[in-house]
C-alpha cells in the first residue's frame, strides 16, 4: 500500500531529465523531494502523477498507474500543481467543488466549505477566483485538492496528496499552516509527497527526504540522515552547514557558510 | 450578485441559478417561436389558425402553404442553426480556454466557405449525376464536406502520439484559413456576376431557403452533435484548470477533446451548410450567459442552445420585416446587433477581471 516509483527515466528531447530514479513513499509519512533547480524534482512528480511520458514503473497502492483510468487515479490521489491559471471567472467555492466531483466525497456537499475553512479561506467562498492574490489562489487550489481526497484512508487504502512546491508563494505563517495540513493528512494514515525548496520546512515537517541532483537520487532517508553538510553541499554545489541546536533536535540549515 | 459577500454569507450556488435560467430561456424561445410563425410578408393570424385547427376546420390553401411549408420549416431551421452555433461557440471557448474562440477557429468556417464557393463557381462543370446525387443541394453539400474535411485535417495535423495540441490547432487553423481565403479569392476572380451575387448572399447567411428537406438533412446531425456537446459540461469545467489538472481530477482529456471537436465540426458544418455564414451568435451568446449566470459549463451549454435559438429566430423575424416584402440576409442582422453588444461587453469588462 505504498507509492513506489522504479527506475524512472524522462527525456526532454536529447536531454535526460531523470536518469533512473527510484522512490518509495509510505502512507502515514510526508516524503519530501528536494534538490537544486533543474535537478528533476517536478519532473519526478510529473511522472508519478502520469502527467508526462516516462519510462519505468509507478505503482500506487500495489497497482501500476499505467493501467489505471483517469477517474480511478483521481479517486486515489490528488495533485496540487505549482501554479494555476483559471480560464473563466469561477467563484472560489465553484473551484473547490471541482475537487468534489472527481473524488469519492461527491455525496457530501458540506466538504468544500470545510476544506476552505481548513486553509483559512471560508470567508472567500463567494469571491471570484481571479481577484485572489497568488498565495490565496494557491491555498484555494489546496482546498480543492483536499476535497478530492477528503478522507486520508478509504476502504482500508491510503489516499495520496502529491504537492508540487505547495508553499512557494506563501508567507511564513501560511507556509507553516499548509505544511501542518500535509503532516496531519499523513498522521491520519494518508500519504504525502511534496516537492520542496525550503530545506528548513523540509526538516521540520517531513519524515523522509529524497535529494535529487542532475536527474539522479543522491540520498534518501530521514531528515537527520540526509540533511548533512556533505550531501547538501554536493547536491546544491555550494558549501552548506547543517546545525542542530540541542533543545529541539531538529536540523536547520544556515546559508551563511556559502558566502564565507 | 455582489463579489464581496460578508463573512456570514453561505456559499453561493451559481449552478442552481444558471439551471433556473433554463426555464426562463425556454419560455423566451417559445415566445420567439410564436412571433416567428406570426410575422412575415403575408399577414396570417396564428391565433385565428389555431382556433380553426382546434375547432376541426380546414385551413385555407394559402394558410397551409404559409404555415406548414414556409414558416414552420424556417422556424425549425432557425432553432437548429441557432442552437448549433451557440453551443459550438461555448464548447470551443471552453476547449481553447479562451473567451474569444468560436467555431471558425477549428477551420469549419474557412473550409465550409471554400466548399460553397467551389460549388457555386465550378458547380456548372460537374456532371449532372453528381448534382442529382446531392438532391440539387450542391452548395450546402459542398459546404458541409469542406467544413468537415478541414476540421479533420486540422485535427490530424495537431494530434501527435494521441495527444491533441490545442495551441497547434489554433495556429494551423489560421494557416488553413489563409489558404482557404486565397483559394476562394482566385475563384471569386473568375466568377461571373450572378455567381458573385450568390457568393455574397451565401457568405452573409440566410434562412430564406428553408425547407423540410433541408431541415431533415441537417437536423439529425445537428441534434446528435449538440446532444454530444451538452454532455461535456463537467469536462470543460475541469479543463478551465488546464489540461494537466483536468486529467488529475479524473477527466479523460483526450477523449473529451475529440468529442468536442467532432461535435463542433458536425453541428457547425451542418448549420453553415444550410444557412451560410451567420456570425456573432457563437461568440455573443455564451458571453451574455457567463455574465448573467457564471461560467459553469454544466448549465452554460444548454442555456447557450436555448438563447442561441431564440436570438437567431428573432434576428430572422427582423430580417423578414425591415425591408418587407424583400429580406435582409440574417448575417447582416446578427452582425449589426451582435457587434455593438460585443463591444459593450468588452468595455464593461475591461480592466475588471480576465474575461
């Protein structure tokens, strides 16, 4: 009942963006994918969500996603894209309801408002989506995605949140809010895979981290195992130093060393 | 509806509102249909004729001809063509995620125009059996083939590895339109005066040639295509989020694109074939409805069909009466009324939010 990607290869023309990457994400955990720009993070998520052609195999809860229909996949996993442009002036609540019609909470009309409340935007329900700021739009999209997999576990099977840079346009308070939503989803038995840029949030909220560099997986493990001086300096190509102050015991990353 | 509702307001339900509009528009269509039967060069009273029919009296010969052979098929064709054009416009705008798209974009207009011109200018050179084969309806037949053929060509050009690129289709449509325009230009150059007149009238569109034969030849395809397009509401809503996200929420995007394109080609091809080039219905009707009741395609498509049919038969009534007993081409009426409305919409919406 995991999400297992095996030997994923993706080419953009002659350039190989992913050169045989393996990733196993377990339900109940937040799995973060980190790495420098162009390392293949979003491409890997694209393969896992079947949004682009790839070689290799992805199994979701034991089934090959290549053999699953779009609506079947939509009932098992929801995908938050990096940025969303909406074509017509839909109301916020209508956008969130789009998640309802594909998921399995379709007979529960109260779920969209609960999802909006979860991202702190219940009072925005009747606004037009195009009026929102970038960060608000991203949170509305998260509410839509939550609607689609409202119950983290259904029929004994975990459901999955696949998030592509979920906090990229958010202020720090909402970064923490959104990461807490992802963690709570995992604690309730669902699975979460998130492409992340912020290494501190990664250290705070993830259970497993995959570090990608140049289309390959450099390291995979718990944050203390993976977020080390050596691995991060190699991955990002600059000197990084990880510090863990005694009381919290959670790693945090200082960029100061790079400029020294 | 105010854009800024207070915190306590319950979530709005634009879909319910838009669905309530079905009934209002259906009522409007019924009224317009009665006007269409009543008004024309010959003065016949609809109520008098209905009274006669109810009392079992026979209609006079002239009443029968005017009502059953002239006005009723014309009304039926107006309803079919108006619904076809408006639904096609709404579906194309949803598919291209662009409020300015209309059926012309998928090449139906250019291809159908070229087909019609070919038939008008070169039809005389065809053997008689070919003309007989089309039941003396060579021009509509050629227009339909041209529209359908160009759509299939565009669709094939823009489909690679089973995925249709909407952007490629748009660009290829422009190229194909230019080519069809150039070929049409050559034919116009060699056409004689009578053919030029025919061409002009065909290009402006008219319901004047309506007959039961035309209704029966175009009707089934239009009904089938519009029916298929009406099923696309959920998919087009998802597509508003982009193709990748539409797939993520469980929509079979490629199948939906194929159905949308074929349905639009069928509906518009058949409509253009029997009525010529009638503009603005496909672009104005969905816009008006989005302003009135929001962009949810589950209601927008059916509302477009109803309002498109209503506006087209009203335009036809106007075309019949303004210079009676002669008639204006209906394309002139829809453009004269449609263009200012469209400009007004653009002015009103400018600077507010994205269309």
